[in-house]
């Protein structure tokens, strides 16, 4: 392990221990201050967030974009603050507060009544771990995948953190079994599978149009639905700010039935359309600080993907 990896691992360990011990109001203000400092300093991630938001709110002028970027980085900082504190929070209270605002739980229940499981697809918005706490209490748990982070100590900490919340985590690589096989089994057992699904800039990604421009999103949600017969639902996570305490909102919508592999591309586009509507409603809670659209990639990167900046969304069912 390199010195940098050891330092990063130690920083995450300190975050979990220190932030959890701080008074909530102090931690919240400290993370908000850190977010504002990050925005003032700029940097590649903040600049990319601004470019991404410019697609979401194309009519926004420079001042409005400045305000949106600041709100977005504050939202992302809030996610990390809550992540560090979540293991020590009252999960029954979290369930109660989320349940008060939860819309679409009946769609999850109806899907499970059919006996084929359900696939929940979501973008990287707000705090999906909090929504996961609700889902564990409501449905008895769920299965998701996690990219193997570096250093390994950070990955293991995130793995243990999410398993402590009641999530079943399947690593995308280095596990005992192929993740796709595990997810298919869970659906056949009539269980819930949750998949973040707003970015897959690889040759496996499905071409979609997103806020009017081409990009790619993962094939996994629609393919799992096609193979198992499980319905695919879109999940919207967003932060709320009540008069007394911050809260969380969740909305489940857009039931997508995928009857064959031939429908995977069109189903993925419907999923992308659902994501776009939700993100447009609460853009600051979308924490996409990476390049997403093909137009932002270098010519060399697009060539590696076998794509062009103007790749049509309906392209290549044969992918």
C-alpha cells in the first residue's frame, strides 16, 4: 500500500470516528463551510459539476449557475456528513421520518406480490443510504453492487458500513461469484435489487439521450428485468429542509416492464427519462462531478468507446 493510500484510509477512518462524535449542528455547519471553501477554490470536479448543471438548467445564467453549484456542493457535503454519522443514528427514527414523505411504496409492494422481485434504479442523488435504511425496514433488506475502491481499507470500511445498515453488498470485482448471477438469484427469490444507474461510459453502456445530449447508462437494470421478469422502477431521492430539522424525500415511480432483451435499449431510455425529470426538479441534489456526456470526452476516449459526440440514443440494439 502506498503512502497516499494509507493517508486516504486514515482520513476516512478519522471521518467516521470524529464526525460521529460531534454535535449534529456543529458537524452540519462545518461541512457546509467546507463545501463553500471548495466552491471558492474551484477545481476540476467543481468545474465539471457546473458543466453538468448547465445541461440540466440550460436557461440558467452565470449567477444562477454559481448559486446552483454552491447548493450542489453543499448537498454533496451533507451526504458525506450523514454517511459518517449514519451508523450511530436512530434507524427507527430515520424510518419514521422517511416514511412520512415516501411516495410509491405501493409500487414496491405490488411488484413483490407478483413474486418475481423488483429492480430499483436510481441516480446519484441526495442520500440513497438513508433510503436504504427505510427499505431494509420495509422490505426486509435488499441487494446492491459496489465498486471496489482504492485503497482496499476504504472499500472494506464502506463494505462494513453498508452491511451494518442491513444492505447486502456484492462487489463488482474480486468477489466469489459474478455479481450479475447473484442479482438474478436474488430476484428469483422475490427480493429487492437496487442499482445506481446514471453513468456507464464503457462499451457495455446503453446509448441514451439525457437532457438532449447523448451519453450511456448501465444495461444491468433493464437486462435483469428482461431475464427475470421483475419490474423496473425509478427511484428519486432528494433532501428536504423542514422548519426544525433537515429531512429526506423519496419517490418511486415509472414501472417499466421489459419483456425481452430486444427491449433493453428502449427500457434504459425510459429509465433515463425518469432520472432526468427527477433531477430537473431538484438539480442541486444530483452529485455528478464526473464527465457524463459524450461531448465532454476526448476524441481518444470516444474512439475507445466506439462512439461519436452525436451518437444517437436509439443506436445499436446489438450492443
